[in-house]
C-alpha cells in the first residue's frame, strides 16, 4: 500500500514538474499585432458566439479595426465542443495552428492572446490594436480542424 502511494506521488510530481513539455505553452512577450488591453479603456465591446452545430463558426459583427482601438471581446461558447478564441494576424495564426497541430493539448494559461471556453462557458479578452498590422487581423480557433472547418474570422485593418 505504502509503495503504491509513493509511486502515485512520484507520478504527480513529474506531471507538475514538466507542464511546458507535456502540454505545450506559449511564452509571453512581443506581438506584431498589438498588446493586452486595459478593460477600463476599451473603445467598444464585440460579442462573439462560437458555434459547432453543423458548421464550425464564430458569429461576430466586426469587419474593420482601426489602429489604436482597444476592443473587449465577450466570447460565448454555444457549441458542444471546447473552443478557443485566439487573436492574431495572418502570420501569427499560421504559426499558432502549426504549433497546435504538433501539440493538440497545448495550454494557454500564460498566453494573453488566447482564451479557451468549455461548452456553455463565456469568457472575456481585451486587446489593444496598437501596432500596424500586415494583412488582416485574424481571429481563429486553433484546435486542430476547427479553423479549417470555418472557425476563423478575418477583419480588415485600417492603419490610421
Ligand atoms: Cu473550435
């Protein structure tokens, strides 16, 4: 009995000691498409619904973002699967999708660009689009297969 307990404790220690390698995490740092925003300074709020009934999709009313805007996104998962709402640009989302394909269980606890919602869950994320963006602002669920299935939303960026 005692031996079993020790083994379990050892396994637990190992599991907690290597989360970055076991699950994969994004490092914090610099982003080409802006920075985490202050909720008190949000210029507007955009409601987003994640859906997977028949087709994967983000239902959101947003077509243009101006440089300098801070936007509060309120994301409700109305689907039957977990979904992520990740903010980025064309290049960063491509890189994120590649990483998720290698490590589908990747965690995003330390990543200010991404929130993950279980079915029925609603979360908020605030982003300041303070930098000039190359291409589009791209919102994507990078859980493998979801963006390809339609869970991606591209928005035009106005540099001034
Ligand atoms: Cu998804």
